C-alpha cells in the first residue's frame, strides 16, 4: 500500500511524485489516464523534427522548469526574433522591429495605450498572487469581465482590439468571458505584461527546447519506473480520515492520502465519496478551459527572413494569428508555429486540418509573400477535443467566482491535496506553475 497516490502525470503530478521521493517518501504511486506522461505537453513531429504539440516555451523567470531542463541537460535556443514583425489591427498595417507594435497607433491611441497601462498598473500593484481574493477591490473587479473594463477604461477601438487579442492569446478565451480579477492575477503571476507577452529579454516566450519540452516529462516519468501506471483513468476516490481508496476501470488502490493533479476543470469527472464540499465542486464546475488549436508549418527554408521579417504575425483579420518563427538553429528548415485561439478555435475545430492549413497559408502568403504557398509539411492539434485536458492552455475564471471561492483551489479536503498549474500562485497556467504546484502539494504532506 503506497503512502501517497498522485492522480495525473502532467508536470504537476510528476513534480509532486518527484518531490515526495526526494524527501525520502518512496511509497508513491502515480496514476495517469493517458498512455503517456506530460498532459498538456505532447510530442509530435514535423518534417522529421521532434516538436511540441502543446506547451513549449520557457521564460528566464520560470526558474523551476529551467532547473529541470538544466538538470536533465536539455538544451534551449532563443525564439528567432531578428527582423520585423507583421502587425495589423483595424485594417492598418505596421512592420515593427522585434515585437514593437507602436507604429500601429496614432497619437490619440498612443495616449490611450499609456493611460490603459497606468490604470492596469494601479489595479495590479496591490494584488498578492498568493491571495488575489484579498485585493482591496476584489469583489468589484471580479464582478466585471475584461471586456467591461475595456469598454469603461479604454477609449479607442484599436486599443480595445489589441487587448482583446491579448486575451485570446493568453487565455484562449474572449475578453467578454474572463473575470477582470482573474486576468490581473494571471498576468501578475507571470511577472506582468512586459514579461508574459514577450519573446525578448525576460519574456515568457524567450526560449524553446531542442527536441521539445515534452521530453522533460518523459524523462521524469522514466525516473519513476514502476511507481507510474499509465492508461489508468481514475473514476472514483473514496476517502475518510484514515486514507483514500482510488479506483480505475481495472484496479483499486489504497493509500494514506492523495494528490489530485488533473486540470481544474476535470476534477468533477472523478466521483468523490463522500462528495467534495459543495462550494468546491460548484466552483470547479464553473471554471472554464480555453480553446486552442496549435499548428506547425514547415518550409524548405525560413524565406521570410529574406524580406527582413522575424516570422511573427499579430493580425485581427485572420483566425490563425499569432504565429512565430520557431525554427531550431543548426538545421535548414523554416518552421512557423501558432494558434487558432478562443472563438477562432471553436469556429475552425470542425473544419479539419486541411482547411485550417489553407487558412494559415493564406495569412502567411499575405504577409510573407507567395513562397508561403509551398509548405513541405503541416501538423496541428485541437486541444478542445483532448479528453483528459478539455481545452487549454489553462482554466480561467468567469466573473463572480474567483474572489469568493478562489481559496478553495488549494485548500486540502481531508487526506486529499490539490496540484495542477491552476493552483499555482506563480506562473499559473504555465509549465513552471505546474511544477511549483506539485512541489507545494508534496510539501504540504512532508511538512505536516
Ligand atoms: C497548445 C498549448 C500551448 C501551451 N504553451 C505553453 C508554453 O509555451 N509554455 C508554458 O509554460 N505552458 C504552455 N501551455 C500550458 C502548459 O502546457 C500547462 O500549463 C501545463 O502543462 C499543465 O500541467 P499540469 O500538470 O498542471 O496539467 P496537465 O498537463 O493537464 O496534466 C494533468 C494530467 O492529469 C491526467 N488526468 C486527467 N484526468 C485524469 C483522471 N481522471 N485520472 C488520471 N489522470 C487524469 C491528464 O491526462 C494529464 O496527464 C500550453 C498548453 C497548450 C495545450
């Protein structure tokens, strides 16, 4: 009988199991629904290269993921950003160095931009990511969507569009769906706008992994050996003070406690007996997962660089922006990766990969030239259809939930502890946040 059963072998569950074993707790069993580890990170290939169909970027301040990569000697490279990015909002085009969008805006819009940043700065300053619900204006901010804030505090249409695009790029959901308090919390947990949105400097999109980030999960999974059981979806958890009984379709396991490390929106697919506190169950039921289809397209060479372009497109009139040059150095192919996000993902989910590829090629041809019509390979992954994720990148809170019920995310229930990127105070929604959440849940047990 193990001491601890970890449910879910994404980065959070793997981190929890690893941390427990490092603390000398060897009675750990990890049960994973899929036939692989890594959860919302996933291996794929394009034009013979190993790639990430899910999470992939690393930012310099994501120190837990960086530490794992260093330990396993998995090398990174910088997202290629040399040259100009292609930006278009409201019919106006701009090509700016790196990710400089300033040229898109006239003087009035520029003043609006600065005003919005100042107001956001004031709102974000008193927010403590460990307890965003203690923000002095928590209830008020949680009662409004980001869209409502845009309509009241941002004056120009183009600036509102910019923030709407920021929302679906960060959350894979629309500004009209997300609590303003949750939005501020998410951005601050990722070190603020300049870091969370950038591929330069300290930016969250600064580095990519040679061979993909998913291999880190695979290697940690291998370390666990027999303690990891794949293809074991957990259906129910019976619990009392003495411990837990965890059932999958083929086996029953007993342990002193459990760490549940499934996506926050998947929790209620497990039947708990006795049931979880009603407020917690209802809270998780009402959280939402964003929608995204991630694509990769390969060319014989990165021809956009001939035109002085860095491969980045951020445009409001195509469903498949943003996209980025992600070509690994040391090989010849030109590789672009990007997303159908939020409503764009829902609207293109049923169309199928060939139609999505055509839509992408149109966008690339418009911005990079006719050579874009000759890709050598294309692959995409629709995360809304992934049974054990239910969407991505992370769960977000619609209005009216987070200020009151947010504390329930992490609070243990009897012998059950909670992990998963959604429970992290730092880099929530990201791989780094997932690792931190698993380590925090393990510490709750070892420090008890
Ligand atoms: C397309 C995409 C792009 C992204 N880009 C980035 C990025 O560039 N950088 C970044 O840091 N993050 C990115 N993310 C987010 C990042 O991948 C996630 O935040 C992180 O992987 C979440 O880890 P987790 O362990 O919390 O959850 P998950 O990875 O979802 O792991 C949960 C595990 O629980 C399992 N599970 C679910 N239900 C059960 C059950 N009943 N029984 C047993 N097991 C169960 C699942 O199969 C899964 O393996 C991206 C995600 C996606 C999908």
